[in-house]
C-alpha cells in the first residue's frame, strides 16, 4: 500500500471515533422500544434523507474524472438501484420496512403519503442542503476529490449505521407473529449488512485514491470527508432532541 492509500484508509477509519456514529439517537434507538410518535420522527426524517442516496452517488459519478473511479462508483449506484431490479432498489426496501413498522405500531395501514407529509426537522433540512452543496455540480468549481471525500464518509458510515439501526429494530420483534416474519420484513438491513455496504466501502476507497494525485487533492478529500461527518452528527442529534421533546410533551399532557 502506498502512502496515499494509507492516508485515505486511515481517514476512512476515523469515522468510528466520530459523533456521526456515537450520538444520542443511536443510544435511544438501541436502548428500548419507542412509541409511535417517536418512531414517526425517526422514520420521517430518515426517509427524507435516505431516499436521496442514489442521487448523491450519481452526482459523485459525474464529478469523478478518472475512468476507473467512475467504474467503481457505477458499481455502487447499480447496487443502490437493486442491481437492475427496481423492486430491490434500496429506497424501495426502506419504504417497505418503514411503512410496515409504522403500520404495526399504529394498528392500521400507514401510507407513504403520511410518511412524506410528516414534519421534517430543521436539522434534517440542513443536512439535505449541506449534502447537496457537497455534491454540487462540477461546473460550480467543486474539486472532484472534495466530492469523493463526502462519498467516502457516506459509505464508511453506512455499514455501521445499518448495523445499529438493525439492532434497534430488534426491539420491535414482539410486533411480529413469529421470528421468521420479523426477518422477512428486514430485507432492507440484510441487503446492506450482508453485502452491499461492505462492497461500497471498498469501492469508495478505490475511487478516492484514483481521484487524488497530489497533496492538494488529499486536502480537499479530507475537507469533504470531515464536513459530511459533521453534518451527519448534527442530523442524528436533531432527531434525538425531537424524540426527547415528544416524550416530554407526552408526559406533561
């Protein structure tokens, strides 16, 4: 491994010490089951952010200059879109999971219209705006290495994020008639944990290294990477605060 690759891999591993993965939301989600309103806050804001993932990956493809880097990003995008099967697209699997969980908690059918009509928190709006800025079109002068830094952070957070979300989802197993039914509805988690996100981590490392040819590129990569971590930490803590506020309001009523 050359020095450039070593520096990039060390940067990628720094996600494990950051608040983007160690925050109040994960503590709450993993701790104990939440009530419908609290889960709604999570679901509405996670959906608002995550339904845009494939678009962000596509924008990173447009930024990349090296043909081999583009090839790695295309693999990522193809996976996000279900490897050519729209029913297996990650956003479709997420929608299926969230609507089923909310329906079980509500005791009635919960619709996508309801999910998308819910309040999106200011911290989530800020995340979406900042993410769009990180992946801004190349003609606005954003260096490709800067964008690939954001993608690197996104993909190195994703696997650990999904394992945490899955472990928290296990708090709701009592809502399912049996263990098999619970696992059947968790395909969104398994497709990421079992294969997709592990591959995406490797692909993002390769693409980042290909786009960095000098110290200036590495500096821009680091800026994009760290900014994505910071906005992610703020995003999750915003959800945690809203959940705590909802819980306090319920107690005081």
